[in-house]
C-alpha cells in the first residue's frame, strides 16, 4: 500500500478482499506509512484520515512527530 504502483495495487486488488484494506490502515504499525500514502489511502477508501500511528517507548513517551520517510 505504501510502495506499490497503481498497476501493483490493481493486481493486489484481484487477490485481497476489499474489506482487508481498511483493516490494514486501522492496524498499521508506526513508521510503515508515509504521510502522503496515509492520506491517499484514507481518501481512496472513504475514511477520515486519522493521525499517523506513533511509536510508544517503555517510559510512555511517544516517538517523534510523524513526517516523511527517511527525512523526506
């Protein structure tokens, strides 16, 4: 969902049930999606875009603000 081209997404759509895509967003681990991909998939699936998931450390603090991938 993050790295695939539109052709890749079309092929995956033939094999993966449509209801699995929202589940993937709802259970996405922190750091997997870029902000751009996160918003794109929420819009594509008609879901309100929630904030990107963030990592939680053992002391209870949260990881850095979500942003681009590798500084982008």
